[in-house]
């Protein structure tokens, strides 16, 4: 896969190959070893009719790699920024980008952990403490800065419909969606798949003590968010979900809503994991697409499985 600073081709100033190859290695071809189920049959979306690239987003910390998938035709398209799980931009995240592109969207997944030592080995790691050490380097202020940088890059691309931007995220990335909603007016809508809602319990390790959590910023949302959660999630409790619902209600955020799938657990959309729940994942995807359309992030394409 070529590493491009611009989706329309490489320029002379982009040819710092050793650094760019190292960064490009953070867009992984395989699945996260720590979560891959031997029984899984992951959905594989081909790239026919699409343009897929690894692009470099200028950020304060240097060029950030991002996986990009978009329709190959001319013209501008609605665009989705996809925030990954803790495992980074591996095969599953790239496939979700291609699913969006098949529906007529531009989809981009930034490698938010690119600054961390060892991040290029992230999906190969099987010990969660090592994985979480990498993830902890991406504090909220840094990630919000990277979201802003990605927005700036997208707005400069001729294939992006700049008035039809959305953000979605899974697991850790679901939390990114809620936090981005409190900061950016650029997005029309967001979807948070089982993203953390509440501050960790007293005594739990906290890598970013200054950060706020979704429940604490419900009144600050600048665009509507659809939350998609599993009733059997052991890390995000029913009490957390209800507290977030009440916080949204108290703040008058009637356009945001949370859907709970009672029998689903955490990671129910991740088709490479044992936690995958096809019924909940399919329904959540349909609801997300309808939600985005309702708030102006639309395409004429029909929903794929």
C-alpha cells in the first residue's frame, strides 16, 4: 500500500521515505492478536470501485498516518472520521472504512497512537498492560488536536463534502466521539459504539487525570450523538448508561440518544472477536446510517450488510 501525503499523489517534499515507511507501518494488514477469535469469520469488504490510501495528516507531533477509503468517482462525498479501538488501525477498522466507501462516503481512520514507542507493533501485542501503556500516551487534549488536524486536512480535499461530516468510533474510539462532540461544530452527527462514559472508579489507574468524561460534558455537545451499547458489557455499566441518558435529558440534548442491546456485550460490532453479535451489529449499523442521514450526512447509496 503506498504511503501518500496527498490522496492525489506524492510530491517532492513528501519523499522522506524511512520516516514515512515507519509511520505507514502503523496501518496494519492483520487483526489485533489480543482479541482475534479462532472461530471468527470477519466481514471482508473488497476495494473494487474504491480508492484506498495511507495518507499523512500534518499534526503538532509530526505527520500522523491515516487509512483512507473513498469512492473512485469524481465529485465530493459525505465523510466519516472513524476513531479506532485500542488496537489501532488494523484490518477490522480498515474494513469498516471500506464499508462506508461502498455506500458513497469518504472514510478516514487516523492512527492516533502513532507517537508512542512500540505503536507499530500494537496489533501483535497480546498482553493488555502493554497495549494500554501505548493507548495511555494519547491523552484527550492530544487526540482532540489530532481530530482538529484531520478535519483541516479533510476540508482541503476536493473529494470531501465539507458540510456533510460525521464521526464514529468503537470502544476507545467511542469515547473519542463523545469528547469531540463537546469541542467541534464541524461534524453534523456522531455515533459512539460502546465508548466509555464515566470517570474510572476511585483507585483505578487514570492516565489523564485532567480529562473530563462524557457524563461530565453532556451539556456541552455541539452535535447530536447516537450511543450504541451492550446490556452485557462488563466495563460500561447499566448505571453509567442511565446516568448519561439523564445527563443528556437534563441538558436538553434531545437530539442525542442511547440504544442498548440487552443481550450484547462489549465489542458487539467487532466481527473478528468472540463478542460479535451479528443481530445487534446489523441493527446498530442501520440506526447509525439513518441517524447520520437525519442530520445531514447523507448519500443516495443503499445500506449494505
